[in-house]
C-alpha cells in the first residue's frame, strides 16, 4: 500500500520544514520528486539527500506567486519526466502583523504566496493531470482557517489565506472530480518547523499552549508527510474535497 512507483510529484516550499519531509517521503515511496522553493541551493541539498537514499529528484527555484515562473518549472518537470501525478501545495509564510498595523502590502504578500500561489500551481497541475485522468492535489492549510474557533494573534492575513484554501479546494474537488483529480486539504496544528521557531513564541506561551493539546506536544514534519503520502496514493481514491486535521487532538479538546 501507498506505493508511488512511476508517479511524478512536485512539492512547493520544499527546502526545509514540512515541504522537505514531504519530498523525502514521497521519494522513499518511489515517486520522482521536483523539489521547489525560493532558494535553489537548499533545494539542491534536499535532492542530494533523496539521491543518496536511492531516489530520483530535481531541484527548481520557483516562487509560487509568480505565474511565469510556475509555468516554466511545471513545463520543465513535464518535459523531463513526461507527466505530473501529485502536487503538494505546501509553500507558505507567516509574517506576524496586528490587524490595525497591517498595510495593503503586508496583506497582499501573504495572500499572494499562501492563496494565489496554491491556485496557480493547482490550475497548472490539473491541466497536466487531466491528460492521464489521474491526479492528487494536496493543499496545506492550517487549523487556523476559520469556523473552528482558532484565531492566530497577528495573523488575520494568514488565517484569511488558510480559510481561502479550504473553500478553493472544495470547489476544485467538485470541478475536477470528472477529470480523475482528487483535491484535498491537510490542516496541521502546531508542527515543529522553522516557521514556528521563527515566530518567536516565548517558552511560557508555548507551554501554556501545549497544555491545551491532548498529546501535550507539537507535531513533527514527518507526521504531516505521512498524511501527504496517504492522500497522494491510489488508496485515497474515494477521498476528495476533504480536510484532514492533523493536530494531536487540539480541535477535539
Ligand atoms: N508549522 C506549523 O505549525 C504550521 C501549522 C499549520 C500550517 N502550516 C503551514 O505548513 C506549510 C509549511 O510550513 P512550515 O511550518 O514547514 O514552514 P517553513 O517556513 O519551514 O516552510 C515554508 C517554506 O515555504 C517557502 N516559501 C515561502 N515563500 C515562498 C514562495 N513565494 N514560493 C515558494 N516557496 C516559498 C519557504 O522558503 C519555506 O521553505 C505552510 O503553508 C504553513 O503555513 C504550518
């Protein structure tokens, strides 16, 4: 089960954090993986790791909010490997700003990367996947996406973008089901990655927060990557338009 041999995957934001974990595990399951991010050098290091472990991968600089760059990279991947089967829309930023201080530029930057970027990649991927009547698009949102009582201090732009991802994905799921493309969302809770480390939360604030998480710990990037492999596999054939919460029980508590 969950074998991805002969599949081609593209992961955005894959130089570090969850995106890197996704790229490594997709390759381990047999997929050829395009490792993309804004920093080419770090993508190359991820590719090296994959190759050392016996997998196949290529590195690309790709800013997800730049349509011309997205189209160019997708074209290169398809030219090299002939197809695209799995897209992991993982790239994202959390640039804390209180709503009263938010500039239009702050707002646009977050929405351009977190939401428009996912749309551009999903649209380009779906055009390719439709040719083979098979595709898996996995969009990374957050539990801070509205409707579940989780707001993020200084993150009105962030939670707007993450809520948008869920609405967008449900619509793509119904539009693209006849094309053989499944579109699903993963909503992580707090996962131990550079993004969380750079958010600068104090130890006290983190301890208080973790006290409310039933598992009493943050998640690991690999625990999101496992969900990515499942949703990217043949075995997830009847799942589309769903949001899979991976949060150590946070929302249930
Ligand atoms: N860490 C958490 O607790 C958490 C919780 C919920 C959701 N998420 C989401 O998970 C995803 C991965 O986050 P992470 O925690 O691994 O953070 P991270 O900061 O380690 O990784 C995000 C990656 O996105 C890349 N990126 C940023 N702007 C980009 C752009 N314009 N084009 C391409 N790549 C770009 C970064 O370079 C980075 O490698 C993000 O979408 C994030 O919003 C994270």
